[in-house]
C-alpha cells in the first residue's frame, strides 16, 4: 500500500464530470453488499474515502441515483458512471469509486465490508474484514490502522 501523489484527479467514463482530491485517503475499502453488487454490476465495489473538504468536482455536475435520500450516490448524468457517495452519517468524508482515478497504481483495499453477502467464489486479500459495515467503535481504530500501515504519524 502507498499514498497517491497529490493532487489526484479522476472522472467518469465519458469524461464530462471530473473531480480532484488534495489530501490523502482516510481509508480504502471494498464492499460486498447487494446494493454495491447491483450498482457496480460486479462482485463488489471499490472505493477510497477522502476528507470532504479536500474533494471538489472540477468539471460538470452529477445527479443523484441509487438510494438518493438515504445514501446520496452521485452519477454522471451522461454516461451514468457511479462516481462517489456522500454518506450523511459520515459527513466528514466523500467515498469515491477507486477505478475512476486517472492513476490507480496506489490503490489497494484495506478493509472489506458486508463480507457476509460476498459471492461464494470471491477471495480478497484485504487485511480487515467485517460481516456488515464497521460499527462506530470500529471506524476510528480502523482509520488509525490504515494510516499506520502507510507510515503516517497519528
């Protein structure tokens, strides 16, 4: 695992919506929940959480999709790429779909969530696994462990 070179930019499949982050990720994860499986049309979704104040859309505008009010998933209105999520209960962060970054060489998932619903053939090498989403008591230590694994001072 390594931190990305900053600033880090990315965009949707068609290129009409672009974004930038100016701080390193808080944590990297993949999610096996049925919602992520269906929205990504894959076995799981990959993401990196960044501080909300270090994230900006620099081109275009997104539209809400997925669960909209419950969990605001942002999509490109043209190609419908699922781009990022702003979880209301975690308003200090933005969860960006990792494959959308221009440079993905730095990305490796540190934790997997909803392992209880992962497809039977999926085997990941994530250091941490949770049957559901980590509880509030788990998130602080998990984020600290991610930083420590990257050699960041806590």
